[in-house]
C-alpha cells in the first residue's frame, strides 16, 4: 500500500523529503519489477539521468 499524491508537483515544491522518499520507493520497484524488460539503450539513458540527479552538474 502506497500513498500517491493528487498533485505530484505540489508535493515536490512543499514536501521535498516525502517526495524523495516516494521517488526512491518507485525507483526500487521499477528496478526489481520492470527494468529487466527495458532495452539496454534505455537502461543506459536512465542510469545516466540517475547519476546526473545524484551528482548534479560537476562541470563548473
């Protein structure tokens, strides 16, 4: 059972910690239940986006 907010944008703006927790839960579910069905190119792109999100812009 999981709480899904009606307005995810509002949750992102007002409750960042709860939003990040929800993101981590959904990401973990995706990895365990869906990722093996995804083409390799898509998986690499998603991994790159995840790295960018975790590390931010390191070019400056």
